C-alpha cells in the first residue's frame, strides 16, 4: 500500500491537514517533540481503521479537535496491481460515524463495518498489525539518535524491515541455487522421460487401439445383450403361440370327434327308425302267423311263407344289429351317452317275438 494523499479537518491538534502528491519510497518525519509527528501516524490509522492508538480503548470521538463538533478525514492510497482507493470518514460528538470506501469502479462499501471488512481484504493487514509496526518504528528512531551515525544504517534497516528482507533474500538465493541444481536434475530426468515417452509412443498407439477394440467389444456386448433379450421375448412369444396352436389343435380335434359322434348318432337314429319299422313288421307277421296257426292246412302254408319273410327280416335285422353295435361302440368311446343301448332295445324285443313264433309253429306241425 502506498499513501498518495491525506486530508483532515478538526482532527486532534490539526484544524486542517492537507498532504498531497506524496512521493514514492521511504518518507521520514523530523521535528521537535509535540510538533505533531505522531499525530500524522494517528491520522493515517484513523483514516484507515476509524481508530487511533490513543482512542483505541476510549471513545473515538476523543479524536475530534476541541474547537469543532465533528472530524472529517480522507486518505488516498495505491495498491499495486489493484489501483487507487479512497477512504472517507466522519465522526461527530453525538456519536455518529460514517465511512465510505471507493475505488476505480465506484463505491465499494458504505458503512464503517463494511469498510473495515473490505479494506482488510484490499491492503492485507488489520489495525493491530498497523499499530505494532508504527510504534515500534518510532521507538527505533530514538535509537538512531543515541547510537549515532555508525549504527544508524543498521537501525534504519531493522526499522524498515530491510534487514529481514536481506535475510530473506539470502535464504531465497540459497534456495534458488538448490532449485537450480534440482532443476538440472529435473532436466536430465526430463530428457530420460522424453526418451521413454518417445519409446512409449508405439505402446500408446497400441493402447489406444486396444481401448478402441474394448469399446467396440463393449458396444457389441450391449448389442448382444439387447439381441438376447429380443430373442428371449421372441422365444416366449413362440412358446405362447405353440401353446395356442396346441390348444387350437386340441379344440379342432374335439370338434372333429364331436362332429363324427354326431354323424354316428344320426346314423344310429336312422338305424333305430329302421329297427322300429322291422319290429313293427315282425309284430304284423307274428300276428298273421298266430292267426294262420289257428286255421287249417291251407292257411298254414301262407303262415309258413310269412314266417320265411319274417326270417328274412330277421337276417336283415341281425346285419343291421352288427352295424349298430359297431357304431354304438364307437359312439360310446367318444361320449358317455347310453343311446346305443336304447337304440338296440326294440330289436331285442322283436327278436324274442320271432323266436316265440317259430317255436309255436314247430309245435303245431
């Protein structure tokens, strides 16, 4: 931080204080005791921090000159690589405080607290650090007077921190030499590393190729997993389709068997009708035969003829019975219906009547 100007009105012993265009470098203050040298340092402290060494533990309004009711102070300073800054402060006997911090871009802070916080970031030190450096330097100036010119340079160097800087420079020079030696070592290591790097370039290309192949393999694997998932879904759909096909085939088979059974049932029904007709015909012949038995020999011939016809009808009925039994067995295998038995009942009844008629004719003969 480089102070460029300092202005104050009603500050401590100064009614007016104006310091403009301060030079670069070290500025020394010389004067009698109580001439105001320390007050200049207090003005810098108050302008920056709103406090002075004398008013640190008391009311800051003690910094106001006895002849006025308020104190105004401003300081302009430059921070390398950051630019110019200005702090303006006002303190009144009523206890009111004002502070404004501005820079090249405009106002930065507008309250005492905000100014203190922002200023600490800009200049890099706080009030305790300033107080220590300011009053230690003032004490060392007394040593210059006592020690004389022989030790004055050493004391001034110590006071300004030049001695510390020299020690730091010596230390840095030593470290610089060590770093240069390490730099030489690093250069040799760099040459070796460069050679190794050159040798490793083919390996790098091979590694990049392998990385590319691995990436392609990963993509192929992902694609294969997707294909496997699709194949699994297709397989499941195929299994479902096959199950549906088997169910459809079974249903068609059951329908076909039902149609065959219905066809056989219709055939049996037709056979039943024929059996009933034969049974009725047998009953008629049986009645005629019984009537002929009661007649003389001439009608017996007619009865015998009727019996022959009845036997012919019986043979036809037996063949029909064989067919009906066959279809009835098939129908029974397809269904649990007892229709076959019911269809055969009329035939069995007619057969019994025919047998009885034959026996009675033989007895008459």
